């Protein structure tokens, strides 16, 4: 079987409309203002504590539902290759290590421009699709390096901010860090909330904090990192998600990647249902970013199944869904090579940096 001949009609669909068994609920249609392939930004709403405090989550029910994600839906062969190409376009390619240097950020940006080897794309019939990642995510100090390395590519630079990962810097310093990253060229800002506001139920303080961060971001899109593994209960995850969206977050994100528990399907199920509830109440679409611990193509597909089932086709676009990933791309590329050749290659054949 020729992989190129078989995949070619599906490869275009990897960027247009990946296939999966029909979702049990209809897809949410984006509002009329969501034109040009980009959703309108979430303007936020006044804090509605009646809505927030009414939220309750049944953990056992969530865990049972999450356990069915990988068993009820699957894609194989050509369709799997197409979905994996789509997954690449949804990645925030990330390096957030203490030993980051300008050199390894430049190499990461080169990988972001060409995430899959040219000969592999040719074999897949996907060389004309312009496959690239959704963004490159770095610390503030390396934003200028990443902006320079990505010049002309239209790939945005995302900067982690507000005292990442703990979020315990002085408030004024957090705001200044956001403004400095935007001034340096970051088009997306990943902020971290103060977990103590959630754990003590101080929803007004959380709302005011996230709203101030959103104002400091200006035109840069803001992703609110909830650090779900540190919020104690799924009810807290649901309430923090709703408050962050009411305060104007463009995305809600699970984790910094530094917690002991990061992105999981139960956390994701709760957060995606809060996104759906917020959309139904306000008409505003908010994106979702699972981050931390997503290392394999199989895991990535499970998150894509979840998005398709819970929120619909529209949330398989980079303006509404991202993976926070540092090593995921390596396994995805290995799986694509296996589809083409029937053999798994060594990971060093697909280096991230």
C-alpha cells in the first residue's frame, strides 16, 4: 500500500476536518463574529457568584465518564495519521527549564517551523499543507530570541508570566512582567493564578486578579493556568474555571507542568464542560489548553476525542485548543514514520532541539 496515495485526500482534512464517529451531541456553532479562522476574544462578564457557587462536581461520575474516552472512540491507519498531523498544528512547543539558553530556543523555533521531516511529509502526501505548530512557549527572558527566530513564520510566541510556576510574586511585579513580555513581542501570555484564592474561596480576589492580568495583556491573548493538581477538589476546578472566564481569560489551561499532577482527562472533562456552560450563558467561546504530562501520541488522541465529543469540531482549531508540550512531538513524528515505513525509528531521529 502506498502511504502517500492513501493518505493524500485525508492529509488535507487533517487541517480542515479530521474524521471521527459522530459526536453524541451537536457541535457548538461559533458566533457570527468568529470570522477569518480566528474566534473573537472573550470580553468577560461581571462576576456572578450565584453561578459560581452553584457549581458542584460528582468526582466518581467524572472519573467514570473520563475512563470511557479511550474505549468508545478510536481512529486507525490513515485517519490516525491525519489526526496526528492535526495534533501537531495544535501544539504550543515549549521549553521551560532552568538551563534554557538562546541556542536551544533557536533550535526549538527551527523545529516549530518544520515540525516533521520533509521526506516524511512527502511520503504522507502532506508536503503542501504548511504543517507547523500553534506557538512556541518560553520564559520572558527568552521572548526576544524566540520572536527573532520565528520572524516571518506567523507562529506566535507565548510567554509564561506572573511569577510562573508558583504565582507568588508581588502583584505589581506580575503586572509588569506581563507588560514587559508583550513589549518584547509575545502575542500570547500564560498567566498563573494565585491558588490560595481558590483554596480559601475568595472568588472576588481571583476575579480581580485575572481581570487585571487581562488588562495588562492588551492585545495579547491570555491563557489562565489554574494548576488543577493543587486545587484540592474538582468543584474548585470548575469554579476557578468559571471565574477565570468571567474575568476575561481567552483560554483556560490545566497546569504549569511543574505540579505533581498535571493534565488529566477528569480535569479536562470538568474544564471543557465549564467552557460549554460559559458559552451557553454568554455566547463567548473560550479555548482550552491541557499541559504537563502529555508525552505520547495515544494521549494526544484521547484529548482530541474528548474535545470533539464535549465541545464539537470547532475546538479542534488552534485558536480554541492547544497542547502544552515539550516531548509530545517526538512520539507523534515516530508514529507517523511507523505509518509510512511499518517500523518504529529511534527517538534521536526526531530531535526536539
